[in-house]
């Protein structure tokens, strides 16, 4: 019996121990440690992350790192928190979203690196989770580096311009080019200051950099060789240090192609019919667009090359003499044929005839009529309008500010052949072109040598000209008195006809040694 009681007592003690042990296990908290799930994180390029530290350069950036604590297999509601010292919160912002640690590090402007510590904690019922001290290191400021770029997709330019491989190519016609400028800096919020350098020798174009746009204005050229120059654009940060490579842009304007020397007459407004100390009754404001004009009258050599003949007076023949004895229609025909030879669009449309009645001996003479419409897109040769001729003879915009009596001088014999200086062997004679002084634009013989056909119909004496301002006038629309304008005087007449304001008229069928022509081209 005693044995029985002893056995029961032992069993009771064993059961009590088991129950005590079971109760002790239920009260012991689960334990864990915060860790970074590095393999699933996102971080700035070049940054490094370990379990106790993360390092980033001066550019900063954003980290997103999943957190673990080793208790994920239990159904626990774990709350993570993170704290950064207040003194560092301005440049290092740390937040928690669920189980992700997000750290945003600003761009450093410090010459040396900086460091702080983020303290991570986690709580869950029935657990003990050790905090994590995470050291955050940022390197010294990184000087932003980049290069200047031209935003070619936003460029506006004439159809004759092309930008490729650092070279802007444009035709001799020129035009305005606008190209927005930028940089390849990673931080596009940096305020940039640009500086443009243009060679002083490049007089054929102007450029400026305004509001982040490069503006290039290229003037028309009549040069026989290409114009070339190089622009340089530099850039710096306005409020912070940067390293931005300069941009070099080559600008090339193609040479002017023509069978003769020509110059550009820049368009402007002038007093048509006004001379030095004298004004015609029809003097009024006329505006002409820019155009090219031949520096000399058409020579016999060039006329023969194009037309296959030389109609000039046999007394005055030679390659460099002005062609003469050419009627108005033949001058227009020459222009169209020369245009076709050079691949240009002819300026004239041949349409109908001009009928001239001989009031003295009867009969009618007809010559082909050539129509010029300034509104058409034509870059071909033509004879000048009377307004264009006068504007060029006066020396263009600058010449009109200080008029001379004749084209380029107050002394006729200095610039032109006329009855007082043209004689050879006692007889008034033609002379080779370009033997005397040119006018302000570099144009020869606009006063004297041969008179020069203009496009305009002549008008009868007493005709009332319109005195309102005009733009690119071409004269009366119809034949009013069987005449066409010619200008400039000639080798065998008095000085008045060589004056820049003087207008003369003649039967367009006339062929005389005193009449020749020069050509112009619209700038297109």
C-alpha cells in the first residue's frame, strides 16, 4: 500500500513539472532582428548597401529597401518605424511604407562628405525585435557635367538650310535660322547662362543667343567662293558650379553661281525720281525688295555664248564691249535662255506680241512680248524695273542718304562715258565695260556708255503718275505710247541723260549702238 501511495506521489510531481514547463514556454516572447532585404531593393546608380550602411555619391537619390525581422512565418502584425536626427532630416528623409524603408537623399552642395544614422525599430505583440542602426554616408558634392546641344528637332530654317554633323549649310540666298539650345546635364533645373562668340571677320551674318535660342541671320551673297565661319557657345551654371563642354558650330554659305559678277542690292525705301538738287514731278516713295544686279552691262562675249550671234555695231566690237543694237524683246529672250542654261527658273513668260505702228512711214512692227509677274517664284535673270535700276544707280540705301548727280560721283567723266570724254579718233565711241570708277555698290557704267533697257512701259508726256507709296512697281500694265523705259544715258549724248533720276523712253523695237542692257535676279 505504501508503494502505491509513493507511486502516485511521483506521478503527480512529474505532471506538475510538465505543466510548469509548458506554462513557461508560452510566456517567453518571440525574438527577431531587423534586416535589409538587399536583393529586392532599388537604389541610385553606383550606390552600395550592406546590412549596416548605405553609401551614395554627392548626387544623392532614392532607396527603397524591403525589411525583414526573421518572424515572417508567424502571423504577426509588425510595425516598423525609422528616425533620423533632426539636424540631418533636411538632406536625408527616411520613411516607412508597410515593410519598406524609403530613403531620399538630396544632392549635396558640400565640399566634403556627410553622414548620419537612421534608427529602425519594429514592434509586434509577443515579440522582441532588435533595432537596426543604419549608417548613411554621402560623398562630397558632384560637379554637374554635360555638354551643350542644339535641339535640331525644334529648329526653324529656310528650305535651303541643313544642319548635320556640327555644320550648318545654307544656300547663297541666306535666311534666318532659329535653333533652341540646351544641355545634357542630368539635373535640368540648374539655371544656365550661355555665351556666344562670333568671329569679327564674319560680316556676312549676325548671330545672338536670346532666351535659350540661337538666332542666325545670314545675308544673301554674291561671292564667288563659299563663306565659312565657326560659332562657339559656352555655358556655365548661374548659381552653382558646373562643367559644361562648349559647342562649336560651323556655318557655311554656298557660293553664288552666275555667268557674270553680280552684287546684292539690299532692299529699301527711297524717293523715286529725286536727284541731287532736283526732283521730278512724279517723285514719290518707292520700296524695292532685295535683288542681285550685274556689275557691268552684258558683254558681247556673253551675249554671243547664249544667243549664238553678236548684233553689235561693227565699229564697237570686242568681247568686253557692251552688247548693243539689241531690242527690248531680245534682251528678255537672252534672260530666259541664260536662266535655263544655269538651271534657274525663267523670270519671263512669253505671251503675245508688242505691236508698234510707224506713224511716219506706215506699217507695223511686232516683237514678242515678255511678261514678268513679281508674285511668281522665279530666281531667273531679267532686266531691271525702272525703280530697281534707279535704286541701284543711286547706291542703294547708303547711297540714297548722300545722293550724287551721276551714279557714284558728281563728276560724270569719273564714272561714265559720254560725249565729252568718250571720243576715239575724234568720234564719240563705246568703251569696254568697267574701265571707270564704280558706284558705292561696286556697279560700273550705270551712267554713260550704253543706255540700258528697263522692263517698264514708257508713258506719254503729261502722264499723271500715281504719287502714293509703291512697293516693287513694274510700270503701267499696258502699252500707252509704244515705248519702253531705258536709263543711264550713253556715250554720245549730253550729261543730263546720265543723271540718276533721269528717265528716257524708246520704241522697244529699236536697235541702236546706244542701247544695251544689264540684268538682275530676284533673291529667291
